C-alpha cells in the first residue's frame, strides 16, 4: 500500500525522457505522469497528474542543445508546480548542468550565468541538486542549498577496462591544461602514465606592435562560453599544440568533461597521431555536439568517441559507429535511492561499486 509522504516521485520533462524511464526502472517505480507542452504563444505549460503532497520529489531534466532554454524553463516550472503542490522535498536531478561554462567573469561586462541558473533553481523552490561532472567544481558554491556533484570517473574506469584492449599499455591525455586535474586523477586510479597537450598562442614578433583586432561574433554563436572546445579557436593559425609526455607506440585515451564542436578533440587527436600513438580514444563526460553532423563525427581521427548518455544520443548512435555511450542511469538511480533514504553517496565514487 502506498504510504503518504514516504515515497519517491520521479518526474521528467522533454529533455531526456528515455533516461528518466531507465532510472525509474532501476528504482522499481513508475514515472509520475505529467504533461509538459507549449501554448500557441510558445509559453511552457506544465500539468502534474498525480498528487505530490508531502512526497519526496525528484525532477530529472538535462537541458541540452538545441533547446537548452526551453528545457531549463520546463525544469523551473516543474519545480515551482511541485512546491505549490506542497511536496515535502524537491530535488532537481540535472545530469548536464546548463550554462556551466559561463562560471566566471573573464572579460568586461561578461555575465556569470551559471550563478544565475543556481539562483533560478533556488527561487523556483528546489531544496537539493544532483548533477554529474560539473565543468567547474566552484559552481557548487553558487548555491545556498545542498549540491551533490557525482563523478563519472568510476564509470570511465570500468569502460576502459572492459572495452579498450591492451589498456594497461595506454596513456591518459588531457587535451588542454584546464583538464589536467581530471585526467591525472583517472591516470592515478588506473596506474597509468599521463600526458598533456598545452595550447599556446604563437608569438609573431613582427606583429607585436600591432593593435589586436577582435573578429565579429556570428549571430547565434556561443559567444559567452569559456570552454576550450568552442569556436573561439576559429583562428587556429594563431595557436600551437605542445605535447608534454611520450605517447609513441601506445594507446592514447583523451579525457575531458565536455565536447561541443569537437574542435579541441580533433586537434588533440591529430597531435597524438603525429607523435606516434597507435590508437586514440576520447572519453568525454557530456556530449553536447551542438552543431556537429554525423559526417563530422565519423571524420574524427578517433578509434572511439565515448560520451555519457547525460544527453540523448540515440539518433547519433544509430548512424555513427565511432560513437559509444556510458550509461549514467545506474549512478543517478542509486544517488536518488540513497538521498531518499538518508544514506551517504560517497560509495558511488568507487570504481567497483556497481
């Protein structure tokens, strides 16, 4: 018999319903029925078809391209609807945190949009946030509510051991300096060597006295983004890649938290190939792949591009043999179960947990 106030209610919007279904199946519960639609005016409409009064509510939504803003509004409205409906506790489960790359003010008049999203979630009524592999760990400090940042490192370790032949002769590579900490942590866990690709701007002494110009930003581009994997490197002739470490005759495994245009991964793979790596794999936490076509994915100089299913990759998986996914449903389901029961989630960080 259903016990009021002592059960998990799992809701989802339109971002990734398949992941929500998988999580619900692992928890052994049904998804709470709700409708998330649009009015003719394109305003978002949310209707929850089952009582959530005094219940422990988890809303799973992973805003993803090309509908990041719509998905975010769905999440906020669903949180607000549950709050008004007297839910006991509301946890926003956000596998891929939106606007995570806008986490600092790195230029004049730049917004810190990751902080704005944190404020919006709290004002909407969220009591707790669960997310995966934040782009920058300091984003947790943007919240005045508890945030559990789950790591995909254990899942990546399991994938490497199961799917990459001769992984003991591999080397872990960070495609840029910003990801060095993540890659070294995984290399230590596997007892493997580590390499780094350091991107530097070429010093053209003859032009050193010239006033630099800023190229115009095309409409619709990710202008505020701060991640290395974006089209801010359109002027690649100004950049040079320096490989620190020996990859000759070894399998190179690129590790990063996010792939968008694929530009950084492509450059890194070319550098590794030129340096004598036998094969190149890329393991990326979140596959945004905003404007990347299937043809571009097939053309990447990689043995495998492995991303989590924090964002729905179903259509790409069917058409692109180089793409593979790591299922995050087990870790999300277990984090929900442990949160509901008041148990520690630190056990989820162990590679041999599942």
